[in-house]
C-alpha cells in the first residue's frame, strides 16, 4: 500500500530512458546508416507478408519505395498485390518500369518479366504475356519454371495447345508439374479435338496422355469412347474395365458403358467378372455391389444376391439403394418374417442419418423445420442424404 506512488515514478524513469535511447538510435541511424534505414520498412513489409497481413505489408512496402533505395523486389511485390486486388494495369506500370533497370540480378529479371507477363494475362492479353516470356528467356538465357508455367497457360488461352504441351514438358523438367497433370491436360485437349470431329487427333493426344500416365482414368474413358465410336468394342471394353478398376469417381460411367457394350455384343454375362474385379480392389464400391446384386437377381440367383447385399450393408449400413434392393428381394421371395425384421433394423439405421438443410443459407437441422433460424426464411428446408 505504502509503495503505490513508487510505481508511477519508476514507470516515468523507464519512459524517459526509452525516449533518450530512441533519440540516440535515430540520430545514429540518420548519420551513418542511411541506406539500411531506407530498407527497414521493406523488411518489415516482408515480415507482415509472412504473417498474412497484406494491407499493412502493402503500406510498408510503399513506404520503402518512397524513401528510396528499396530493392527491386519491393516493387515486384507491390505490383503483384495491385494485380491480386484487381488493378492489373497499375501493376503492369510498376513492373514495366523495372524492365529498364540495368542492375538487376538474373533472379530479379525473371521475377520482373514473369510479373509483366502475369499482368498482361490478367488484362486479357495472353499473346503479349507469351511475347514477354519469350523476351525474358532470350535475355536471361534461363529456362525458368515460373516462366514456363505462364507460357503454358498463355498458349492454352490462345488455343495453341501443342505449344502449351511443349511448355508443360519444360515445366516438368524444372520440377513445376507432374506427368499426371500433363496427362490430365491432354485429356482436355483431346475432348476439344473430339468435339470438333477430329477423332484421329484426339486418339493421338490420348495415347500421348497415357504415355505420361498409364493410369490416367479419364484418358482411358475418353479413349474407350472413341474406340466404341470406331466400332472397336473389344478395345473399348478393355479400356473401360481398366478405368473402373483405377478410379472410384469414374467407375459409375465406366460400368454403365460396360453394361451397354457387353449387352450389345451379346456377352452380358462377362459383367460378373467386371464387378468382381472392381469389388476386389474397392470392396465398398456401391455401383459395383448393386450392379452385381442386380445381375444375380436377373439370373435368378437370389441367394447370391442377398448374401452379397447383406455383406455390403454390414460395412455400409447407411446405403439407401442397398437397403431398397435387399428389402425388395425379401419381398419377392415372400419371406415376410425375414422382411419384417430386416425393415425394423433398416428403419433405425436409416433414420439416424437424416438431415434437413435450408436451401437458402445451408443451415442444417436434425428435424424438419419450416422456418430457418439463421436466414429467417420460410419453407426453405428439404431432406438431404447425410
Ligand atoms: Zn436459412
């Protein structure tokens, strides 16, 4: 209690010391370290950027530039932030002003040109972006990943897909992309060619895609489609089988196509081994499980169908389609006791996963509502599966 006034007194001393110290530091700075002081806001700006504080970083970098002596990197970053905020033409001004500087390092030159190119691309001038990359490659002699990536995008925007592909291969050499991505890109190219009726080009492009990534499922599906159009059902079937094995996401389309193609060829019974192969790699694939069960049913192999569905529901209790199919099988066989106890169990299992969602704001409720507590609207709820 008695020493209460001592605290403000001590605080005053500390503040005085700080002020004196600060003055001394400032004077020393002003006299002998003018250049370093000028770059201080730059370093602060970088730190703020690392912390994700963009507006503050922008202010610091601007300060650094106005004080003079800021490195080219400060300009590059300011420009990039302008572009990201939608002001690409101002960004281009900033970045272009740097291209005339003579004392840039090779890395700085690459960064400047890459940003000029990005600015052009953002302004909707891919041809100028491409020119900028070409100039940069000539002047720096560098094969830079960033530049290759920009060139690939610009070529694609210009519809020059062959060149885009060449740039992507360069990019891969620099570690900027993978064979998987190149293959996926080529699938898009092939789709375009196919749409234009250039089936032979599309096939060539897909073959190329599969050389980059033999397990590229969309390439397999697209190739199968072309083979089917060319009346080569055997190749189409082989490719669809491969795709169904490789990709859970493309299995539905591949399986549907297989069912149709096998049926048309008059060898529909082969579908059993197709489903089995898929279930071996992915035991929880619903399309394959239900497809196989339906196949058994059509063949009159009711016990096989029920056994398969019981097993599938054991690991996937929430399956609606599986439950419907299994209950109709019990009903068809006239096994009412079994059906009743099964429906009892299903009821509980399915009810647990009901959700109701507001179509307006996405608010979720476990019971049906007619008024949304979040967006205050009426009659917006609907049942959604999980
Ligand atoms: Zn709502």
